[in-house]
C-alpha cells in the first residue's frame, strides 16, 4: 500500500495533468453548423466561440427568423462537439494517471 507521501505526490501529479488537459481544451477547435452549412460556428473545446460565418444568401431581412434559428442550431451543434472533444481529452488524460482500483474521476 502506498504511503501518505506517495498518495500526496500522486494527487499533485493528477492535479497537474488535469490542469494541463484543461489548458489544452482551449486549443482544440470544433465547428458546428446548421442549414446544410449556411451558418457555421467555430468554438474551442472549452466552449469559447471563436467565429461565426453566415452565408450571404441569408442576409435578407425577410429571412431574419430563419437566420436566428440557424444560428441557435449551429451554436448548439458547436457546443455538443466541444463537449465531446473535451470528454475525449479528459478521458485520455485520466487513462494515463495511476489511480487506486475503483477510483472514478469526476468527469
């Protein structure tokens, strides 16, 4: 059985790895889209919106409601992809940490 000092060192290593993984999430980019690509949202895996692209064909005042719906759908798509990318990265990080049997990470 590991000593208290070894357990503390493992916890500190785990915390450092978790911080590294969290920092890396802002470097991973995903793109959500709607309307067959008429509206695109780029976001980081942390959920930060990087950019919005709206096809010129939608820039008609009569299309205002549809554009709003497409933007909301693209944002939701980007958020879903960001969450998936974050979960994948966190899973990679947690698989490299030496954890006691039965210990579950909170993500």
